[in-house]
C-alpha cells in the first residue's frame, strides 16, 4: 500500500467572479521513503494541492476526490482528527518561514509546545529534544539560540528552524512547498542538501514542490509536472530530463539556466497560463504550444500511461514528440 494515495483530487474556489477550478483530477501515489517533485509555474495549483491534502484550504475553497494516508481517508475530515495525523504523520514546510513561525513566541516555546501537547513529554525532555533537532539542522549554538525569537535569525536559519519544527514529531511524509524560493542561491543549496540528508536519515517520504525544474534533479525520484491545475506529465526524474514527453516540460527544461553553455540567457516559455475562470475546451497549453495541431484546440488530452524503454510514465498530449 502506498503511504499517500491521492485520487481524482479537485480543488475549487468560490469567488465573486465565479468558480476558480485550481486543481483538476490530480491522482498520484507516494511510497515509503520516496521523493515526489511537483513542478509548475506560479498559479499552477501546487500549493492548493498540498493545502487540500493537509486540510488547510481557505474557507472559500472545497476539495473533492480522495486523499488516503496509510489507508485512512483525510479529505473533509474533522479538524481534531486531522491535527493528530498532521502532527505525527504528515508535516509541511512553507516558502516563507517567518510567516509560518509565531513572531511573539521564543523558538523554544514553539517547539516544546508541540512535543508536550502531542507526546505528553515533560518540559525538560521536550526542550532537550528540541535542541537536539536544532543541532540536527545545524543551527550553531542551538542550546542558547533556542531562546531567541524568529526575527532574530537570518532567512536561511529561519528556514532551518521551520524544518526542525516540522521534523520534531518524526513525520512519515514531509511536504516542502518551495522551501528555498525566498532564499539566496547559496543558502538554497545548503537547505536542499540539508533536507535531502535529514530525509535519508529519517527514511521519510517527501513531496517537494517547486516552480524550478532545476531544483528537482538530484533531490527527487519522480517528477509530476502541473499546468493550469492538471498533470501534463509524470516520469522518473532522469527520464523526464533525458526525454521530456510534453511540450510544456520541454519549455521548462529550456528555461533552466545552463551555466555550462556560452549562451546563458534565460529562456522563458512565451505567453501566459490560461485564466482559470474562463477556460476554453481543448488543451490548456494550446495557446503557448509550438507543436499544437487542430485537435488540441477542441479536445483536452487525457493523461495516458505508457511504457518506453522499460520505464512507466504518463503524459497528456495529442502530439507525438521526438525529443
Ligand atoms: N482563496 C482563493 N480564492 C480563489 N482563488 C484562489 C484561492 N487560493 C488560490 N487560488 C487560485 O488557485 C490557483 C492555484 O494557486 P496555487 O496552488 O497557490 O498556485 P502555485 O502553483 O503557485 O502554488 C491560482 O490561480 C490562485 O489564484
Ligand atoms: Mg505556491
């Protein structure tokens, strides 16, 4: 049985302009100690997929479909039930650590609260474990710095604190939503390496969410590419890089800055994603696709599984692409 099993997840938001259909028929599985990367441009539905899984959608949002964690249905379950699952089963780290941490509480109190509440540890034990976790994410002088407030840390250190908090309850699955987007490039690599290391040590599964396909190489097993709320391609990471099967994936690969070539100008896919309120029939990528044929304008391609060179993968495209 998969650790996490998502089936036909749809997320819709009621707005004064109409219904925004942000996530469309998302299905995937995450197995024990596997890393799944979810990649797509801003607005493609990455965060809302994660929020739906965590039961954290905004009040105007609603989710349908199924989200099973270790065989238990999570979707539309009561908050106290979800809180228990969230604390010990699934944890999440966000792009903006400062927004996720409580600005008025010392790190020590924020961390020990979780352990005292969920595991009934004494204050002393909880403090010792919290310091150990800050050490594990390599915060220097953790014993003293645990007394500080969030704003007294640098951006990279705040992100380490948030990762430490997420890992305190030893979750089986960590959802990392753009964990390094707000950070300097050098700090980004440090945090990614740290995440990879603690994930391996704790034998945790991870969903790594990013708009940057360049980040997923080396840090994930499988990549799922989202466009306008739907999966357009899914494949093992090396396969996706070697032989992308969807025009959008090809565009994303071309937009990774290539430092190894003379021409390191950043390529951007022309055009913009479709308006989710006014979606036409046909493929959501059709207006930006250089391969589009007539059929693409009228018929949204289904996500089809296929095997190529002994690798199972899937894509949603009407056109044969030889990449
Ligand atoms: N509360 C909300 N009400 C209406 N639309 C929303 C709401 N939250 C998110 N959306 C829309 O859902 C879409 C997907 O957003 P999101 O999942 O946050 O994208 P990203 O891939 O950048 O994480 C976007 O078009 C966004 O504007
Ligand atoms: Mg997001």
